[in-house]
């Protein structure tokens, strides 16, 4: 092989390396930002029972309490025996409370943490929180559920082995809320706090 031929091959190799042909470091995607989780699943210090209200969820909160989140006039609809949706007019938002978890999803806080360890992408959001002194999770979309929803669901553990209470301000058209729409997780936490306050009064 002539010196000219060797020089040509070395030049070609150098060009390939410079263009990334020998490495993919320039195209690697960064890993999703991880959320810091507690070392152990938080325990519930003061368990709450839902026995007195589990079949009367729509009566848990007054119209005045719900009106802080929705525009009156209001109407409520039972979704099964332990879930209620409140619907207002004038804003593309509704409020929902599920007192015994949601079928097909982890029911207790322990189950939710276990599922997240096995499948971190099962929910589009998984953030530890505390609501009215109770351990909670901020959850996003789970699977295809609420595919058009821009809201945030908050699941609160009221007892260690009891299905979590889910509070959900569902925002169906964030663009219709103006330039400063409500922060959905904060609103869902406020809704959950109102529900907890009502439950505490019925113990």
C-alpha cells in the first residue's frame, strides 16, 4: 500500500470520528428527572374512617365549599357508590372525590409506592406530598385515563391499610382559563384538605 493511500484512509477515518460516526455521545438523551422518595412509606399518625360517608360522597362537602373551586350553579353526580363529581358553569373545571381509591390502580399508599418501584412510568407524575398532616401523592395521568385532562390528582392515605382518598380538580381546557390558570395540584390538595376536614368532623 502506498503512503498516499494510507494517508487517504487516515483522513477518512478522522472525518468519520469528527462527524460522530464512531460514537453516539452527541445524540444521547438525558434521563428523566427523578423525584426524591422517602426511604420508607410514610405512616398515617391519626387514621380517619370513611364509614359514615362512604355511600354519601356527594354530601361530604357543602355547595359553599365546592363553590370555592367551581363557578355556581353547581350540580353533582354520583360515579358509583363512593365517588362524586361536582360540575359548575362558566369554567371548564370539575371536581371529583373518590373515597375508596380508583379501580384498576394501586389502592393503598404502600401499593402505589410498590407499583412505582416496579414501573416508574405507570403515572405521568409521582410526587410525595402532605395534605392536612396526611401522607399523599401528586399523581398525573395513569395509562390512558383522563387523556385530555390538564389537571392533577392528589391521593391521600387516611389509614395505612385503607384505600386512598383521591381528590381531583380536572381542567378540561386550560386555555379558556386565561393567562394565569389555577395550579391544578395546589387546587386538588385544597380540595382534599376540605374533604379531610369534613371527615374529621364526622368521626
